[in-house]
């Protein structure tokens, strides 16, 4: 796969730190990046040190002073150019994402398309960073709100979406007048470096500072330093709930801002009034897409008693037809888990579920053979289990689907909501009353609630994020841009008197 690195001008070993055209060799040691597809080396990465991060922050501070002075539509034009470069590199970047992370080629290309889409969204938004005109209670006064850049935005992204989630954040942060420092997952750094190379070329052609987009490839300690550093106004972190609790606490202690996109433990409710022809493909893709390593992956399936046996048989049949193998082969449905640690977690979760009364209906094993030499390929698994099993309270990043029964909709919604996480949810029903009830305040408590589509996948236009231990953050569409700016309320007195609020009299 050296060709893919060559396509982006990535030399091996690659420096861990970059502010555009300027690169430093990281001082944090060197690691080897292996592909979960075949176990082969993708390249060597020089990790960043805390001293490297400090240099990057200084560069970003300088760039922020210049970048924020550009009118927002001009900043949008730079984002447009970045989106056009992504279009030109879509095939190579999507292939690199697929090979480095292990998701299917279709999903890798789809991830790059999400980046293109958010650039288009941000371009339009750059002319709509609007504030409100507010009616003042005082005569001859005008009150309004306006929005200003924060400064530096730190982005900590996860391996499962090596590039798209960064783009959700950076595209909005840029048009809002911020500069970005990106710490990608140390498991998928080369996809991030490719994106850095693309944006660096755009900045150079427009004679803009290198520090507008900075990259720092490091281990957990670099993420901790990003959370600690007061010069970084906003930290957007995607990952586990455990990681998010640590980042959120550290940032809050210094009164910084954070956007937390954390664990998902997503459920689909299948009503007795559901169309199973519609339900089955959504369930299967939601559970096995990206080998179950999406935060929106379907983990739990809550099925009405009257549909349970029929749907269970259909799902088992569908799982037995899944093709598992090289994700670059477009005929394959499921690729590998990210690494050996993920495989151990998959096996451990299955054993815990069995200890808690779960029954494996299909899957439950590591797949062996010459074509699976990385050791990261596992069989998508369905486990029949009682709704009170403790394993259902945790998220396992693997293709494990737990199925259970319900008898009325209120019970199903309680089962769905009775977990610490609150990211994505769905119901399949042709009954409009059930659908509306599911979307009401008495229904799903998740940040995403879908009817007759699965839990996995999200459109750019809607704000993405969840409640409870999912973190409460929102990224991408709607008014998520406001998180990347500071609000200022302004009052102008254009009269000759000085009336005070609430009718207060103050005579001198």
C-alpha cells in the first residue's frame, strides 16, 4: 500500500507534528502502524512529545490572529477549495481509510463523501452566522446578539471514523474563525496525515498561515495535554465514555468548553406492526457495518412477542449469508476489527453474556485461514438474552447483537432507555401512533430517534450527538456551529437619555 502514501506525499517514517508545510520530527518515540486487513506494515510513525505540542499551539495562536480577521465568506471559500481537493482525492483517501481502519471500501469512500458534504454545508453556513435582534424594554435602545471566534479548537478523534468526524469539527470551526489542532487516533494516523497534506496545499496556494490546521500524532498523554492547556478554548473529543469523563472533567476545571461524542448502546424496537422486509437489512447493516465499530452501531434488538420467532429466523439466515473478508473487495460485507485488543474484547463480551444466561444463535468465534492472517476477523454474532442482563449496560465495539422480547410499547421504550448511554435509537412500525409516541417526550431519550430506518448513519444537515453518558455534544448540522463561537449580547443607546432597565431610578 505504499502507493497510497505516495499519492499524498507521505514519506516513511512520517513526522508526527505538522502545522501545514512546516514539519518537525516528533520527540515521543516511533511506532509501527499495522493494517487490520492483512497484518502488514503500513508505515512508521514518529510520535509527538509534549514539547512538540507546545510548538504547535504557538503556531496556532499566531495563525488565529490572522485567520479570524478574514470575513466568514472568505473563510468559507477556503473550505470550498478543501472540499474540491477531497473530491479529487476521494478514491485514494477512501481506499487508505479502508485499508488502515478495516472498514469496507464503500464505507471508506462514504466517509470521504461525508467530508465533502460538510464542506458544502460549511460554505453555505459561512454567510449565515447570524445573531438575533432582541426587543429592548428601554426606549431608543437596540439590543442584539453577535458571535465571535473562540480561538483554538482541539479535536481528538477516534479510529472508527479516521477522517469524517474531524471534518465535521474542523469545517465548522474554520468558517467560525477558529484554527484547529487535531490529535487523531494513534491507530489510524496515516489517513489523518493525508488530510493534513491536502489542506496544507490549499493554505499554501492562498498564502495563509500554516497554523490554521495543525496535526499532532501522539499517544494518550497528548490528548491529556490538549485537555489541560488553557490556550485551547474548545476541546471536541470523540471516543469512549471513560475517555470523555476524563477530558470533560479536566476541561471543565479550567472553565474551557467541550464537545463530547462518547459511547453508544443503541437499540432498535421492532413492533408487531413492522414491515420485516424493511427491518431486516437495516438491522443487519446497523449491527455488522464497520464490523460493529460505529458509535451508532445497533447493539440491542427489542422485538415484539408476535414477531420474535419470525424475525429471529430471518436474521440468523441473513447472518449466515454475510461475506467476511478483505474490505477492499467490494463483494465483502464485513471487514476486520481494528486490532488484537478489539478481538479480545469481542471474545470477553461473548463469554460474559453466556455467563449471564445468553445463548449464542450464530457467530461467536474468530475466523481463521490464510486470507485472515491479521487475526482480526470475527464472525458477526447474535445472542439471545434477557433484558436485565448486566452486559446490556455496556458498549462493546464489535459485531455483537443482543436480541430480546417485549409485549407492549411502553415496556419496549423502558428497555431501550434503561442504559447509561443515549446516542441513537430506532423503531420499525407502520402505526403512526406508535411512531409519534416513540418520538414524544415519553419515548426515546436519545439524541437521535429514527422511524423505519436503522440506528446507524447520519445526515450532515442534522445535529449529531447524544444524551446521558454519550456526552451531550452536538456536531455537524443544524445550529451546532454555535458551539465553536462565543455569544455576545450588545445594547446600543441611540437616544439622549439614560433609562435604566426594570425602571430603576438613579439620580445624581
